[in-house]
């Protein structure tokens, strides 16, 4: 999530190249994590990431207790 947060900060500052780099790093990290999870575990992981992204986009801070 850190790369996604940094990407959002950079994008808001107009640094599209830096934002794209951090999105690429986040995507790579998710694929790497997926190699160590079952298909079901990865689906759950994806849903958690999706929920957090929706919270960020909506301007809310995700509740860490849901992690």
C-alpha cells in the first residue's frame, strides 16, 4: 500500500512519471505476494487492497483493525 500512497501523492503534485513508477512497483509487489498464496488467499488479499483503495479514493482512512 505504501507504493500506492506515494503514487497518489506524486500524481497530485503533477509528477506522473514518479506516480507511474510507484504503481508499477505496487503491481509487481502484488504479483510477488501472490506467488506465496493459494488462489483463495490471493482473492481475499485483492479484496482487501481494493477496499483500501476505495477508502483512499473516497477520502477516508481505512480502519487498521480490518486488516
